[in-house]
């Protein structure tokens, strides 16, 4: 049982996260779905309702407002280099403060709908188109 993100949530602006994942995707095509998720956050008014940071090559997302102190309820999109999912796959993990974590692995083509499913179910944040 993890009980959320155990560290202070040091938010990174979404455009910086986008640049980082687009740079990874340019060098490593297996990261394309990570860049696409961030693009979706920016396109669907997610940046005003979600905060993000990167942990190595993973994307960590929390709902706003972010608690000042840990633990913080987060959703983590695991990158292909995480060792938790292979090429062509996406693993999305919810770390709750209650300990009722949730992990789903799917083909990377399903990354964006799966990401928004987690945002809706865990944080009540739906994409605005």
C-alpha cells in the first residue's frame, strides 16, 4: 500500500513538460504517446485543472489545488523506459491517499482515452473540447 505521492509536488509548467516529451519522442518513437497525452492536456483545458511534473521519464499528474504537504493523490503515466511496460504499451497508475491504488496496462494507441478515463474517475476532471 503506497498512500499517494510521498514527496512535495513540485509542479512543472505544461509547456515545459510538452517540450520534454516531444524531445524524447523525436529520439525514441516509443514516447510518442507520452507527448500526445501532454498535447491533449494542453488542448482540452487540462492545464488549468491539472498539475504535472516528470519523474525521470514518467508523467505525474495531480488535480488542482495541490496539497501543500504530501501525501498527494496522483496518476502516473509510466514511460517505456520505466521498466514497467514494454514498447507499444502504456501503464497508468493511480496512487490514492487511501491506499486503494489502481493500475491498468493497454496498447499505447489507447493512451489518451485511458488517461482521460483516469482523470474523470479519479479527479473528476473531464477534457473540454
